[in-house]
């Protein structure tokens, strides 16, 4: 399952992929701060969310997020 973040920047179109909707939203905000525009997040099912619809983006289920958080925590504490 992968979310795509598409945006236009001064050198053309950029596409990034993230595993969760929260990570995709974080990347979209980062891209906006760096001057990208026309930012969209596309869900694994193909639903396209424009930046004005980011509030409607479905949340990643807690069980999937907690597994990823646990893995991240373990790798940073070693």
C-alpha cells in the first residue's frame, strides 16, 4: 500500500511515495514550503486529493501506524 504525492516545482513534476496517509501529508506540506504547487495526494485505491481536500484524507489505521512507529523507535534507539 503506497500513497503518491505529486507536485509541480520549478524544474517540472515531482512524485514521492509514502506508506501512510500521515507520512504523505507531511511530505506534501514539506513540498509546499519549498515552493512546489498543484500538490495532490493519491491513495492506494486511486482517489486523488487536491491540497484543498487534505483534511478529508483518510487516516491510516492505528494498528499499521503503531507497527511502523515501533520499528522506527527500535532502529533509533540502537
